[in-house]
């Protein structure tokens, strides 16, 4: 099996200023090539927008791999949860009730996920997770 020179699968890339401009394009490119992308920015709103954009790349990569490998009997899944209650991310992104309410407006199910609902890949495979917006 040959490796594509631009395959970043299994690698993590940090992009400073990756929530806008040319660096957002760079973050997008790495995501399209399989990298896990971490964005550093001074703007919380820009990070939220950039993460939504990158999530679309993960969804597309999952669909593409499912189509390419499905004929060989390989099942492809991805777990891309939204905001999870009780995590450091929620405490930082929504430190007060007003921010929590604003964040929930952008969540399709209008509720946060829980650590136990997303941590069970078997439940995901069976389709029994309580917190999901699509499979």
C-alpha cells in the first residue's frame, strides 16, 4: 500500500490564527487531507465558526471513505460530538447562563450531550446513542 505524500491521517496539526483568513484555508487543507486540526485564536466566535467548517470536512471524509471502502466490507464511522456537558470546553466557551443559552441555539437538538452518551462506540454502532443529530 503506497502512502500519498499529502496524507496526514493520524497526525495532529496546530494552526495559529486558524479561525480566519489564509490560516483558515490552511486548516481546511490539512483537514481535507485527514489531519486532526487544532486551531489557536484570540476570538471565541471565530473558533466556533472554524470548527463548524472543519466538521463538514470530517463528515465528507467519512462519507468518501465509506463509499470507497464499503464494497470491500469495511464500515466507516466517525464520532463528532457537539458540546458535552461537564467538560472543560463548556466551562470555557459558556462560562455563564447567557453564553450557555446562546450556545444551545446553535445545537440542533437544543441540549448538550453527556459524557456517558458519547463515550460508548458500541452504542454508536447499534444506533442507540441518546445524543446525535445524524448518522
